[in-house]
């Protein structure tokens, strides 16, 4: 069951779109190693707008993810890759359908 999530919006600097896409693809193995991260999606919404959606069963899992390797790498690379700091939104999940 998932109850909490993160919705992170990322606006790539012009000319950095391919690097952002590569960064997000490279983050998947790190997230797969996080037992408390139930679902994780890297998104592209427009040529320069990217995002991450994560789902967690509880607050401790979400906090663990926020202090994990992906978050550290995201913040380290943010000044080079993004036009603005990542917009990290904590959300409550009202309903979900996940694979069994």
C-alpha cells in the first residue's frame, strides 16, 4: 500500500535536456536499491520540463529516499542541469493501483 509520495518538477537548462534525461535514466538502479520506495517514475512533460514521481508506504520511507543517493546527486547536479532549483512537493496519495 502507498500513502505518501513526491512530485518533483525539473526545468532543464536549454541545451541540457539530454543530460537531464541521462541523469534520470541513471538514477533507476539507485532507486531500485531502496526497499521503501514502492514506485518511482521519471517523466518528460515537454522538451525542457521533466519530473519524478515516487510513492511510499510511510513517512520514514519517504524521508529515507529524500536523504538517499538520488536526492544527493540531484542537488549536486542541479546548478548545472536545471534552470531553477528542483521543485520538490510532498503529496498524499488518495488512491492507487499497483501491480500485485
